[in-house]
């Protein structure tokens, strides 16, 4: 089974797979939260979405409340916050767990990928980023403090789109 076949519901609860949510595009999968010091990264993520969407790219936001309870809202509240505050147009999944015993199958696969320092394992905090190729393979992993505008992230997106 490909990572793209992994079931993960959309934010509205409708059943989907990762492949359906990413639409066969290069994807930046990011665990997001509305009440985090890194929440302003939503603006940069939306800028990436707008800049690269026409070339076959999408951001996929994955709400998660595992880090200091910083995503406590309902699906409706999350959608409203993202759209009203940051104008988010990229797709969002249902709220899931990215670490621990309840870790979603998607993140069981993603966390096996190493970052630039060669470290795999648990997601460190909100806004950790996994860049996926069109076939669902992990092209790169970026830790939470890597801003969406970072040169290394943009270069990895460009390479995946080439």
C-alpha cells in the first residue's frame, strides 16, 4: 500500500485518502495549531500555496492538539480561524494525533523519515513539515522552526516540482 492510499478524513469529516486530499500533487504536509507561537506560519504556508499551486503543489494542513492543547477547537472553529485570520485556501484534514499510541497511520509512516540532520522519530512540535513527491514518497522533512519562506524548504519544493 502506498502512503497515498492512507485513509485520512477531510476537516469536514468526509472520508478520503492522502492521495485524494493532495490530488496527485507535490505536497507539504504540516501539523498545524491555531494557538501556537508558530501559528503565524500559516501566512507563509498560504503564500507557498498561492505561488506554487499552478505548478502542481499543495499544502495539506493537519490539525493536532497534542502540543500543549494548542488546537482545542472543533473542525468548524479551525476552518473559521484559518480562513478568517490567514485566508487559508489549502486543504485541511480532520484533527489527528501525530505522536504516541494514538498516532495516526499517516504519521506512523511520515515520522520514519529523517530530517536534514538524519534524525527520524516523533514530531517535535506544531508546524513540522514533510514534503511529499507526487508518488507519496517523502522528499524532505523540516522541523517546526523552519519557516515556510526558508531557502532550504523552497529549494526542496522547486526540486520536487522539477
